[in-house]
C-alpha cells in the first residue's frame, strides 16, 4: 500500500465519528433479538451515552428526526389544503453547491447553519411575474415501463417486487451480483447495474489493485453510445434523440447523459448510462415519468426572492447541474496525473477546478474555515437572478419543476430559490436548530 | 451457523462492530432500533451465513437495513435521492465533526465509492470481505476501492 493511500485512510480513520464510542446494551440482547425476530416484542435496549461526540451527534440526529416528523404531520393534518404542493422536508437549501454537498447530501440533511446575509444588487428586477408549474408524474403502468427498459437492456424475465419493499420492482438478479434493473413505483425512478461489466483487476499484497484491462479501452463510439443511451432513456418516459445526449469519456468509464428540458431550459432531472472500459454497459439510471403542466402561477420579483427567501432554506430548489459551474472534468484526469505532480497554473486558472472547494466565500466576515463548530457569517450581494425552473420534492414522494431564480454573486455562490407567490406551495415545518457543542446560533 | 449457541457467540462478538457501523451512518437515536433489526434478520437467516465470513454478511444486512431506513425517512421524496443506488455510507456530516475538508471531498464521492471506502477505512475490511459485504464480485470491489481512493485523493488534492 502506498504512503498516500495509507495517509488517506489514516485521515479517514481519524475523522471516524465512532472511533471513541463505546456502546453498551443494558439488557440481554440475544433474547431480545430472538423475540423480536418472532415478531412479538419491540426491543428498546438502551445504549449508554459514553462520549461527548455521541451526545453531539444525538443532538444533530434530533434535528433530522424533527424534520422527518414534520413531514409526516404535514401529510396527515393537511393544514393548507388549498396549496398545490406540500413540500417534503428535504428540499434543498439555497446554499452554494459546495455547502449543499455537506448539509444536504442525503436524507439526514440538516438545515444549514448559515447566517449569511443576502442583498439584491442594483441590476435585479423588482417586477413580479408568472411561470408554469410542472408535475413530474410517474408513468401509470410501472410494470410496462420496466419491461420496456428491460427489453432494451436485453433483460428478459418476469417483473418481480422485493419482499421487503413492494414499491420497488425489478428484473434480473435482484441485487448487485449480476445484471439488474429496478424501478421505484412511487416516483418512477429506475436504475440498472451490471457489476460483471467492470474489468478484472489484480491485487498483489497491500499494493493498490491494478486493472488488467486498463491498457485496452473498448468503449463504444460516441455515436453508438449516444444512440444506445437515447433508445434506453426513451423506453420509458420522455423521448430523447441521439443529439440530446452528452458524452464524457474518463479513464474509468464512458458516460452518456441526457438532461430533461422544459420550456427550452435544462432542468435538474437527468438520465445517465455508463460503460466500463471493456465496452459493456455497467450502469444506467433514469426516470419513467411524464411532465404534466399544472398551470401558470404568479411569481415574486427577483429582489423579493433574494431578500425575503434566500436565507430561508425551505424556499430552496435544485438547479440544473450545469448551473453550479461545478467541475465536471475531475474524473477525466487520471489519478497519477494529479497526485504525482502539482496542479499546474493552467488547471487552477481554467475556472473549472477551483470551484470544487477551494474558493473562499466572496465577502466573508467570518468564514467557517476548517473549524466545523463556527457559524458562517457571510454578506453576499446577489448580482444576477435568472428565471428558471427549480426542482423541489413534495411530501408525497413526487417531484415538481416550479418557477424560480438562479441567483449568483458572480463568484462562487450559486443557488436556486422558488419564486412562486405565497399560498401555492406549502412549506414543511422548519427544522428546529439545535446547536452542537461549541456552536453558537445567533 | 445453525445453532443458537453459534449465533449467540456471533452476536456478542459482532454487536460492538455492528453498533459502530450503524452509529457512523444513521442518527444516534436510531442505532438501537436498527441494530435490533439487523440481528432480527440475521437470526431468521442464520443458516445462510457464509462460514468464516459472518461479519461481512452482517454488514450487508445492516446496509440493507440502513437503506430501508433512509428510504422510509424521506419516503423517496426526491428524484435526486432515489436515482442513486441504495446508499448506506456514512454521511459527510458525520465526518465534518472532525475534518471539514475531508468531509467536503467525501461528499463529492459517489455513494458506491463512499460505501467501499468506509468499509475499508472504518470497518477495516479487506477486498474479499468488502465484496461479500456489498454483494459484488471481488474484482468489482477491488475496482471500486481503487477508484474511490483515487478520486478522494484527487478531490483533496484540488482543495489544497
């Protein structure tokens, strides 16, 4: 194992949240497990809180739980039945991409501990407007959609459902041991995976494994990949042409990506297929959905959106990936190219790589820096607010494209904010902000 | 593994490890319930445990339990979330408590890369054990681990 790999894993282990945790059952676990397996009792074995880190995480977990509970209550109570959309609790916050990757990366996302102040620049419009709302509705016949996808992929056989999850259908191996495609009926998302497509590797001792097929790249041609991807993506859902597909070739895989366009604009909804170096399709995902226009609605001005909504994470929406100006070419460089030499000036000045995480906030009074316990307090002037459609997720498991603004300060801050006027979209209950040890909320 | 005694032994030896595995990946107040689910399933399927590799087998069960737990939390409210393959990796948030730069790089990895790296670095599994824990071939596990290490190193390199 190389020193770099050792250092990397040592750094990971040092950041392990559980390394100093000592969890203990206060009751006899084996009896409980067996009884629980028999379905007769509910285990409530207690863990002892053994460290401050555990307590901190416990507090953080409380926030996520509160947010999840709020979503459930929103469904049951239905406090604003007139609203067209009741948002789920995981609506993305209006924060820059690098921050959202931390705070909003999964279902346990917390509201960002951001105290940023947003001001509308002089070029922003104070005029209200209007825009259409689109429902991303799963196709009514999920089995037919999955069968169509399976046919394109050469997967025949019956459509099955997982015993523990009836909402998910699949054709194939049912796990990651072989070719498999599954579809989640609630929202129409599907995914294909064939682990056998990955090239063979040779592992010798502690040395990094080497791919046997690394020297021989056998990707389909760009046109072949585009046509295959268009055929696959169109098998269930919106139709794509080969010319709609973008191709990216990396040292590991060839990617074909399609982006859903509505009103001529790219959205955050994407389809993707990837081929292993050996030339075999390794994975793909997409959405068996239709886009349903739910009508035109009034919108607030850009100035209003920035000054009244941007700081409130629940008004956030997901922008098309290109909007984030995020570095998409990272994978196109080999590991050795970068790790064995310092990044060149060109690579830094290209405007692609630096936005990953290196750029400091544009006007920072007290940036968080490397201390996670500090609260960011940035003053950000929004210089551009472009009308767009942002993706939001409702409490019933469906996604919507709603009018919004893509705002930026012209540097590294990008965010999507909903612009539909009050009363159309019901927000989830705000997550209660519980500061962790050492963090002060103002 | 067929006898109750064998299962009890496995349970007592692996309980701390499975508990930590869960602690890294879910809200702390969910650990006890999910831990009980893992061993409930393990008890029901104990005859299927691969001899000598019971721990990776338990990790695989735990990963499924976490995926279902996360799905139930969000009810798959997000197209963005659901297009990912089932994710049972530790969150960047959990890492951010100790190393914010590492957390930022971690968050940019694909879920599959996070999963394989976590099993290697946090759970200390080798390639073969990882393949069992993830239910993929040894080759695929090795490739994923190699790519994940490379990508994480690359992302960190860009941050420095």
